[in-house]
C-alpha cells in the first residue's frame, strides 16, 4: 500500500488506495438478512438509515476464470452490458440513469462479474434506476456495431499495457504462477483471443452464466425489507434459472523456484515474487492474514516496508499480500526500485520473508497487529459503500453470515505458533516465482 | 471541490435531505488555529485532518517539490517521538493515516474509532511545531521520494506528458511546476532548505483542523484546545500574487516518448471560483465540463466515443476549487486508425458547439440531477466531506462555499454556459499537446503479442 501519497491531480487514486482496509469488534456490526427467492436466487440485505440512498449489487460466477479458451470473454461481456439492452441503445440507457442521478457500474475479475447501482431512495428515481439495471442485466443486445467498437477499445487497452512495466510484470507473474490454470491470463484477455471473439460468444456466455442460481444480490440502504424483497424478485425475474457452475480446478503448484527477467527501458525495475496462497474459507485464513499484516500488509509499519523503505530508502512502495480466491489465490511480494538496486531490494525483501517464516512474529508484533485490526474494525463498516462490499464478499464466497460478528474473536485467538505453522506450511521461500521487469533485469542471453 | 477524478462523486434539483444538510461548526483558537467540526453519527468513527496553507504553488524556482518532500519528513520524528513512532502509535490505536500534497495544500489525516481522537490531536500538535529534521532520515527519505517520482512520472508516458504540458501552458503561474518537483530540484534539496520551509509555514495560524464523525463539537473544541492551544503562532510570509499573464495565442507542443498509444491534451485558460471576477462564471464552466463529460450520456462519450467512433476515451475537466486561475482541460486517445489531429479537430468542434449554440434543457437538467444525487452520495464518506471542507478553506474560498455549491450550480442557465464558452474557450488561451509514441527498444515485451511471461528464465 502506498504511503505519503501526493495527489497532484489524481485524487481518485489516493482514495482507492486509502480504502484498501483490513481490520475487524463486536461494535455496531450491522445485521445481515438473507433469503432465497422462489427461483433459487440468494439475496442479502442490510438496512441503513440516515441517508436517502440505496445500493444494489448483483454478482455472478461469470469472471474471467470462466473464459474457457476465449480469454477476455467474461470481461467484454460485462463491459458491453450497458451498451444496449432490449430496445434501448447506450444513449438511452445512460440518459435514463443520469437524469435521476443514478450511477451504474459493471466489471469482471477472475472470480466474478458484477453490476452495481447507486440511486437516491426517492421512489420514482429508484424505480427508474432499477428498471434500467434490470434490462441491462437481463436483456443486453450485444449488437454487432457496439461489439466492434467495444472490442477495439479493449484491444487498445491491451496494447497500452505494453507501456507500463508494472502491468507487464503483473501479467507475467500470474502467468508464471498459474501456468495453464484459468487464473493465469489477465481478465481483459490477450490480443489473439479478443480478436477471435464474436457477438454470439458473448450472447451465449451471458445466457449460460448470468442466471439466478449463479448469482447473489445484495441490497444496502434506506429501504425496508418488503421493498428489498420485491426489488430482488423483480430483478431476478428477468433471468433464466440456470445451473450452478462446476467448481474450478485447483491450480497445480510447480514446486520450484523460477526467475523471469524481462528487459524494459524504464527507470525502475518492477518486481513481483510469490507462490500459490490460499482459498477463501481456508481454516488457516486468520493466522495467514494476521501474519501477512505484520510481514507486509500494514503499510509503513510492516516488516517489508521497514527493511526496504524505512531503513534503506530503496522503494516508495513495498508490500506483501495474500489474495484469497475461489481456489488458491496468490501470495505476492511487490516493490519497484531504481534499476541499479533491483537485486539488492529483491534480496532484502526475500530475506525478510525467510526470516519471518523461520522465526514467526514476536509477541509484541502480534499484539500490535491485533490492536490495529481489532481497534480499526469499525472503519471497515462506516459507510454504505464499504458495507455493501463486505456483504457482497461474504455472500459470493459463502462465508458464514456471522463472519463480521465473530471476526474480532477470531483475530484475538490467533497465536504466534499458529502463524509460524501456517506460514511454514504455505509459503516456501525456496519456490518463489519471481518476475523482474525493467532495465535492471539481465539482457536475454539468447 | 472539483479535483479531477472526483467528478462522479460531485454531481442537484431542489430537494430536501431527509437527514438534513450537515452543519459545520467553526472555532478559532487564540493562536490562530481554525477548527471545523461536522457531525456524522452513522458509525462510531472519526476522521481528523490537518490542512496547511502550503503546497507546490507556494514554491519558487530551484526548490520545487519541497512541500511534498517535507510531507514525507513529517513522519520522521519529533523531539518527543522517534522516527516511525507516529505511524506505530496510530496503528496500535486501530487507525489509518496518511498525507497528501497538492498545488495549494499539504494535508495529514487519521481515521479512528471515535474515542481515539485525542491520540491523533496529540501527535499532530507535536509535529506542527517540534519536527526533528535529521540528516540520516533525510538521506533515506530523499531516495524514497526519487523512487516515487520514477514510479509516478518518469516511467508513465502520460504523467510525463502532463508535466511538460503544464510547463508550456503556464508562463509565470506556479502551476507550471509539478507537485512532486522537477528531478534536478528534488535531487538538490537539502536539510537546511527543509528546515527553513518548515519554519515558514508550519504553525497553528497557517492550519485548519477538520473533524468529521461521531463527535460533539464542544468536546472536539475542548480536546483541540488542550492539544494545540499551547502552540505558538508564527509571522507568516506574504504570498506574492504570481497571477498568470494573459496568453496571446495558441501554444502547441509534441512529446516524443517511448509509448504504445498516441494521446492528446488540451487546456483553455480559465478563472477558478477564487479568481473569477463574477463567481457565476466558474459555476458555468463547471456545468460546461458536465455537459461534455458528466457520464456516459454526455457529449464526448455519446458523440466521439460512440457516434463518430474517433476516440477510445475522451474527457473534460474543470477544477473549481483551485487557488489560482487554471485550465479547462480536455483529453483523449484516438481509436486505432485515427490520428490525434482528427481527434483534436473533433474536440475543438465540440467546443465550437458550446460557443455557437445553447445547451439543451435536457442536458442542463441531467447535469443538475447528477449534482443533486452526488451530493447525497458523497455524504456517505466522512473522509470525502472533510476533504471538501479542507480544500475550500485552504484555497481561501471558505468552507461555507461547499454548502452553496448545489444551489449555485442549479442556478446556471444555458446562456451563461454559452457566455463563458465564448469568453474563455477560445484559441487565444489554448494549449495543445500531442504525445507522439516512439517505438520501444527492440526486445521490449509486447503485451498485444501475448509474449509476456516468455522472457529469460534462469
């Protein structure tokens, strides 16, 4: 995570970074209500008061891990939803939303695709916004003209990744770590496969994946339960029942160290290094999460930041994280440093990880981490926006409904031994897959 | 406040909030520290921010980037607390903290469970007057900031282009310099420079303390007096005006840099709310930006991205809350097969429409509906509310203007939009920059050839 940002003209980036929070008390935990519609749709609802707004999020098991061989299919399908639906074109859809001030978002990650709507709770405005959301989610047209245009925009975005050494390194890291697994390719796809996509591919993907049984719907805001029930029933009434998709295969660990150096004419070398991490709901979730908080997940006070930045001034940003996913997501160490320091900075980061795995955290470090996480738990739920993200994650990953209520107890229960054992079992520093992109990498010898 | 990127969260019709408009309480301590408090009792949290009236636009040639460098050093210890302890104490109290520097401000913040507010006050008061600037810490942090520059600017073709663009668009306004500073200037900063800069600007009478959250204003005031009340005020320097000279004709630049895509940036000289002779002009420019780029139905998306299919992306922005006069900016990336020249002509054509024709009532209503809704949406974030109060107060507009925003935008007419377009969106005050992408050296990876990951393996 970045610290001491300067926000010359990019405040949005600052905000995005600030809100990557992890934390957990029994203080003011909102009650999550959950029900299943007659057609099998799972709905999650939290009532909030004080502001006249409603947030709705629909999440589908329709992320890029479901692309098959057509990398980029899930992402383009999601990206095109608001380009045309029913007999409305993109202009009509946008005008309908914007004249009531509503904001619609769509997106796809590896595990899931979502539609999000933020609207005023004023009945007429909310009604118009919801009608629009429903049509966009359920009757996208994927017309040839819109398809060609949006695909060309994606191809250009893919091309642009080539001017960003950080993007190149991240793409390379996932490919190296995941091999042939569906997590290996970037969500937006690659040129060869995106070029092959057809509107029909998107129509079929939408029909098969955007279904009731393959969805969760979250409603948060100033709306009562009966209205939330009606809202969810109506939204889902436009979707086929469908079927729950088969589980994703586990990624295959290569059990060997690997270093990939890619020359790039940049001032800095971007470095990523890591191994396969853990899946959501793994029994070692808390020891691994708290351990990483100490190691590289707590900004300026983490061990990696202390060694790389605070003691040596080698990087602006240096961190590590686990990204829990449907099947094991990555454990990743990341930093960027001037080309001449690449080897040194990498060595220091890896040595820090090794020492942590060997010795585990000190009592003092564990205590400090628990205080930070537990003391900051309330910050995790202090806006509707944060609340809906938390609830959507609980819902999509089928975490227990009392996840937030028991969070701080589980943090409190973690011991030094738990962390040491879990890290030893999950992170083998002799098998790190390491990517260096920059002028600090050796020139290719061939 | 209308910093670029926040537009979506900003965008009102006469409408009454069920919760009522938030009320701001203003206090001033004897030493000059201004304290603003806004209550929000939805969650037991508080955000606390200290804003200093100093930033890149306060800097003179040769020491650009010093405000940002000093921001970094503010985490490096005081007479009372060793380096890094500020962050450790906040972390141990469950808090999040950081800081940011802009052209017109330097600000520090913490977000905490509400009972921890005094912890934040104690630490902020301590570093307001008692920062310990050491050679050892400076040597390291100097390197960190140079790394930050490489990361954010040097290796980012478009950031680099923006930096060069600003230096061409402005003649004498300090906005011509980047916030992070020119590389030579940053490299040449010394501990003595920082000590002097800290001594000049860090004082209670040059700061605003902003608290938003589950608090009582009277309690906040009591704690603020206890923590900050004993700090001595300074004799503050008088800031020179440095108002930009009138531009007398079109300026053009090309930037050749290794990159994959061409890009276009255009900027028209305009007043900000602070500098406008008639503040209506600033609100009208704000609406003009919303007409062009206030969502997917706005003109640039509808006409240039979808209709004519010239742009892969296009945007317009106007920063209402700048301390000095600035730019009404347009930018875009042409689609494959179209040139920046063609896109430039199309953007100029859109500006011509704003000058020659009245915007439609539908469009005006759309912008106003978005402003209304966004006003409510942004109340969901205590941090954002504190940001707005801090920005308006620090640039000298006064926090009261935040509360006026919705009504003022609502009062803007189609004729006023046309009038500002005719007055300001003209070639005499225009600067245009083209990014002319140069090939990357041979051997560099091609993301669009899917070669990534097949590099040298050892």
